[in-house]
C-alpha cells in the first residue's frame, strides 16, 4: 500500500476497518505507512542546532534602605509568628508571606511608601528597590545587543510600576495581564513581533499566559519575581499556569518567613547601586 493508492474514502475505510483488525499489529503498521509522508523528518536535536543554547542566570539582589524598613515593619507587626511553634493560623501566615513578597518586589506596592504628593516618576522609582536597580542596569546592556525582552511578574501592580519606569526611560513597551481585552492582546503581540518593531519590552503577568501567545521574537526573558514553585515560572514562559500559594503547608511558610527575618536583621543596607551589572551576572552564574 502506498500513499498514491489512497484515493478514496472507501479505500481508507477498508484499510482501517477496526472490526477486522482492531488491536492487530497490521493496523498500527498501516497507520505508520499513511502518516509517514506527512511527518517532518527532523528530530529535536537536529532542530536545536540552529538555535543558540538556552542560558539561565539567577540574580541575587539585596534590599534597598526603604525595603529593609518596610520588611522590618511587616515582621514586627506579627513578631509572635517568628516564635510560634507551627500552630499559627495558615491564613495569617499566608497573608504575612504575601506582604513580605510585595516588599521584596517594590515598596511602592504599599500605600504611603511612594514619596508625594506631588508624585513624580524619576530616579526614586529605581533606587528604592534592589530589583529595579539591577533591572535598570541590565536593560541598557540588553538593548544595546538588539534583544527584545519579556518581563514576567505575578503582580499586576508591579506591571504598573514597570510601565511608569518604561515611560521614564523611553522604552517602548507592550503589556498583557488578565484584564487585557482579546483584541488588544492580539494587537500588542503583533506589534511586538512585527519586523523592525520599535517595541523593546513586553511585560506579562505570570498567570495571564496560555495558548495563543507567541512572543518568540524575544530572546531574553526576565522573571521579575519567581514563584515559590519553579515549575510555575517555567509554565508561565511556555504556556498556561494554575498554581498558587495556598498549596504551601504552614511549616513551609513559617520557614520562609523566619529565613527572611534572620537575613534582614543580620544584614546591612544593600550597596547594589555601586555594583557593575557584569559582576552581578557573573556571580549569579557561579551560584
């Protein structure tokens, strides 16, 4: 039997009559024979030869002075958590952990942290967050290489801050989160992927991904804040996500809070602003 011989629906039905050959090895052989001409003769190893190797770097960043102040304030509000024996209410632990994660992203996520009124968008947006300091050093280096960038964050309010930052630095950007209408979503993707596009940054909320998003134009992906489950970050870059903090146990949350407390109380103000981005990247690769 050859592909040329398959010329009618009647022929196809006769070859794959499951009443006669269901479960038969001949049925499998016939399927392979029909499908073979339509399959690409490439294996993964051959395709990836034309692609640059994936390089992943974890960057370790200290807290700014403002972040340390807010982190300490959050811990002191529930100081009994640090001394609890694990009998603490789970929702209370979860709330406190989320507050600490917000602080590590940017203190402006808290009402009253941003200086003003009047509110301005300038250097303070960067220097008051250790992550923003590193991002501000990294992006010009990436832009010089001509590399479009994807930036993921779990928090849509972080995207608000990043949008203000992009406006201040004159970086053309697109944004996609759970509230983005479908038409606008497709327009942003097309604008970012179009040849010669002036869009440098595409920012997404981690949980707004999924089918229909193709941003292969970008060759640099920045996870502004990592999920507690690393698999979620991977899925965010590759597709859809459905994971949350509620799956953590009380002991795990308590351990995280205590770990952060011990480092904040023992550390000094971060001098990350004086560090060279190449040194930061090199340190991240080694660790």
